[in-house]
C-alpha cells in the first residue's frame, strides 16, 4: 500500500475514533397522569423501556392513548417498542396516534383485559 493511501486510512480511522457514539437517550415523562418510558434517538421517540419492562406501570387500567409527542416538545412518537405494554393486564383499549410507524415484538403480551387496539387508517 502506498504512503498516501496509508495516510488517508490513518486519518479516517482517527476521525472515526474522535466522533462521539450516537446513543439512544432513555427517560420517563408523565403524560395524562401516566408515567411513560421513552427512548429518544435521531429526532423521534419510541415508547419503550430499555430494561425490557413495560413502558407504563403494569397497574395502568382502562383505555389509554399513546401520546403523539413527548409532552410539550416537538419530538414525535414514531414507534412502540418491544414489550411496551407487556403484562398490563388491566388495559382495555389502546389508541395509537397517527405518527406511529412500528409496533415491536410482544408489545401487548399478557394484556389479558385488552379488547381493542385502535390504529388510524392510512
């Protein structure tokens, strides 16, 4: 390998090492009296708990609506993560906002009281 190519490769490797890793930021926020766990990444949010627990308290019951954005922020909720509502046995109905593009594996696992999930028509 000639010296110019080697220098370019070394420079590229150094630049890549200097860039900060892009990581998802997880946090919680209370919306309509329910504490939601979110993962924020690249300008959008997913209803998700990184520890693979339900994204809302499992004692939540009745009908709920997934927020379309994080509180007062402009960050849209675009995904419902894996196991987001797992074991929330008291949930009767979940309304999903228009901006949600994906629903993860087992999102409604063990939701024994769930009678409906409302997804907007596209």
